[in-house]
């Protein structure tokens, strides 16, 4: 039988590929796969390949590894595709952050909503459209797992094109569950039953229980006088190493009685009053991630891989990460049901958001692919917060597929993050972003 082929698009990513592939090497059902590290930067992919070979020298799995920049050869016969790219890299992201600053928008991350997320969509659209078409051409019906942001819109692009199942994966929910596990001194996250729904980086836990406690009711009592930070002083970083202070999360919980994503650095970008006011950013301890910090992180990770390749793999690197790509693929291979958080098109799992919107809810994985689990309607005021973004994201994706530049600029104008600007200001800002990303934009 031919060896199973798992293709990592962006296989040279030193942030994602080492952990994702390691997890699969540690998962018996798929440890015998061939991992194809496809990247336009062959040198980066080759470094990751050497690292994985070194790791496997101790794990002694049947896995094999290929690094390549040849798309047809990489994609041919692929059964699973994992995408971890950002078109234009840090140079392009610099524009997504710097241009909006001239209009009083101070992105903390800039990869999902507002002009930063919009700019990231338009510069990635052509590449993702071609990826979807090439996956169909060389590996029809393959499963696609997308880690790239903006998660909501780029996953929708893939879902509209790919013949096989598509899901977007994010670790946001895991940050909330880790907080609850630590604060309530639970042995495992499996002791928490949670109901959650929303958009990527903008989800809400409406109910959470342990066998003996209604967590949300308990938090409502505790947070009348305390903050999330008071409850747990220790701030756990996300997988990229960034921290949030949870001041905004506390305010939103008091307002709604529902637990928001605790990653304030993402959540704040859905509320313009927090990222268009420097005094508010200071008050809520909202920290901006600079391009310089991102470049430093990239360089440190690269140096770490180079050191391991030249010496030995530290013991700490053999543990499985919290990402779930390995669990998803193994459950699909074995036809074994697995419940995960996933971003898939809305077929009614959130009954009062537009159909087709890529939404974040619980999803069942098995041989059939991804089956979303019904949440029902988002309650007010959550719906009022979330629905405008769902509609502007959909409009932006429509504009890209239709090649309609004016519609794309209208989507930016309707984004609540731009609500303090005039139509002319938004058009000027959007035109500048389009010009900055011109090398990557063909659809307009």
C-alpha cells in the first residue's frame, strides 16, 4: 500500500510545522505517513526537514520527510493538506498595521478584523484560490486543514473551491479551557463540558460545567468584584508566546454574563472603541505586537532549529502539543469520532447568523469529514456584536471572487472598526492598502 501523504503548505514555517508534524509522529494511526514540506522558501523547508529527521532518530517511527518547492510533485496524491502561510510575510503585514495608524486605528494583532484583516484577506485571496484549485487538480477530495489568518475569510475561500472537507483550526478555545482547568484545579480539560459559538477570535462560552459545578454561574458571582486576572494572576501565553491581560474579557463578561475569548489582544479588535483610543488601550492594558517582535520570534525559532540540527533534540521537545491536527487526521483515518472546535461554513449550527458564514463551534470529525454540532441562536447582545462582522467578512469574500474592487472597499467601509471614519477616509485607506499589496492582487 502506498504511504499516506500529508502535505504541509508552508512546510518551512518554524512556528507551526515542527509541532504539527511531531504530533502526528506521536500518533500511532498516522505515524507511518510521508510528510511533504512544501514551501516557496526551499531553504526554510529543508531546515525543518532536518529537524524532523533528527527528532525521528529517537522516536524511530516509519515516517518519511520530503522538502520541496515543486507544487505539482508535492500535491500529487496528497490525502491531507495543512496550510500555514501568510502571503507577503512580515513585509506585507507591516502595511496592514502601519497604514491604519494614519487613520487612528491601532491594531494589536491585525490579522482578522478591521483594515488589517481586510488587507490580509485581499493579499492572500489569489494564493488561496489557486491553492484550492490545485488541490482539486492534483489531489481531488483531499481533506484541508487551514491554520492561516484571517481564519474566517480564508477558510471560506477554500470551502467554496475545494471538493474535499475543509476546516479552519485555532487554539483560542484551548486558552479559555486551560484557564478554567487551572483555576478550578481540575485534572483534565475533559472534566469541562462547554457550549461555545461565534467567529474565530470572537467566540463566546455560553455554558460550562464540571460534574459538580456550573462554571458560568460561579464566575458571575466571583467577577462582580474581581477580574479574570485577580482570579488567576498567572497569564499563560498563547502558542506564539504572546500574553493578554484579560481586562477587556472581564468587562465583557460583566456586560453579557457570557465568557468571551480571554485573549484580549484579539477580542479588542472587534470593538473599535478599544483600538482607536490610546488612553483606552492603556487603561485596558492592550499590548500591540510589533513587526519587530514577530521578526525576533522568527529568528529565535530558526536559531533553535539550527542548534538542534547541529547538536541534539532537548527532552522537552518530545511532548505532544495542544494542537489537534493529528487528532483530526487520525480520527478520519480510523473512522473514529472526535469532537473538536472548528471553523466551517454555517449550515445552521448558529441559527441566526447568515448561512455560509464560516463560524466557530464544536465540530464532529469522522470518516465523513466535519459535521458541525448545533449551538442554536446567539443570544443578545452577542448577536449584535458578531453579526456585523459576519456580514462584512462575507461581503469581502464575495468581492474577491467577483473581482469587484468597489464592493471590497464597501466591505471595509461597513466594518465596525472603521465606524469613526468618513466614507472618503475609508476609501483612501483601502486604496493605499491595495496599492501596498499590489504585487499579490490580481482579482481587481
